[in-house]
């Protein structure tokens, strides 16, 4: 998966009440100097045109930029903490793989989960002030993640991430829905994916130029792929 695009619908709930919902288009490509990723907000109207971009150089910290439509300015971010909330959702930058908090993982064994044979892994972050440990269930047959349980600094079950509705695109299993449940405050965020394309080699470094974020909605990043006949 060296280059791709997809539509993301984000739904945030407090209990059963939807408190926020937005739609964005995400694009990424792995270049020789590192990975670039861009997210362009498309809905609702008051968010349309907002853009967030990060560059993850090889063996160096992540560099981030954001474009705000009210100010019409591109701002380089000072660097969010790995455990900072990502755009007021229940996901952190670490949960989404944008920032790497480091740590070590241990295979605890195998078990059954919802009729599937899974590997059970325990991850201990380097710094345990936010998550003390993470327990992951990984499918034995294709190694895709099924569920992750996050425990707070006091070792209480805090969050659960669920990977749902897997489909296969270009022989790659992809979840069409990822849900993060905050069990301690009955809060949740759901990511739904559509218009997925893994053949986005047309994306260039220019498409990930922070100086062009003001016109991001017109870039090839927002091009919805046409299925081949």
C-alpha cells in the first residue's frame, strides 16, 4: 500500500447522541524520503476546505501543517503529543499511527473470539502515563486486527477499538469501519471508509506541498477513482 486515497466519514457520539460529524478525503504516498499524508475536509460547509497534512521522514519526528479557511493561512504545527486527541475525536495521534509512542509487544497466546481463532498480544508503551497497556486480538488466518483494549494509568479498562466490515481490495483485507469506544465516559467515534483506491501512483510530492493546502479541494487528492471496465 504505497499510495492510496479514500473517503472518511467521522461520527462522534455522546452516548447515542451525535455531537459531531464530518466528511474528509484522505490521501497518502510513501516516497523515498518518508511518508506523506493529507486529509481534506469536505463536509459540512463550515469545515469545507480545511486541510491537515503530515510528513513522516525516515527516522525523524513527524512534521505537521494545517490550513484554516477562516484565516486563509497555512500553519506549521509545533508537534502534537502522541496522545493528544485527533480533531476532537476519541482517537489520539498514536491510535491512528501518526505518532509512534514506542513500546514492546509480547504474544500472550491464542484464543477464540466471536468464532475466530486469534492471537492475543500485549503492548507496553514506553511511557505509561496515558495507556499502561494495550491488548490486541489479531486474526490467525490473515493477521488483521480485530479488537484492541486500552487500559489507563491505573490499569482500568478505558477504551476499546473495533475493526469492522472487512472487505478485500487488491487482495488486501480492509476494514470499512473502525470504532473507538470510551467506556469510562460513554463516548465513541466511528470512522467509515469508502471510495477506496490503492492505485494512486499519480500522486506526486507537489500534491503534498503544504504551500498548496489552500487549494487542496481542487487537487488530485480529491479525485474519486473510476473503476476499470
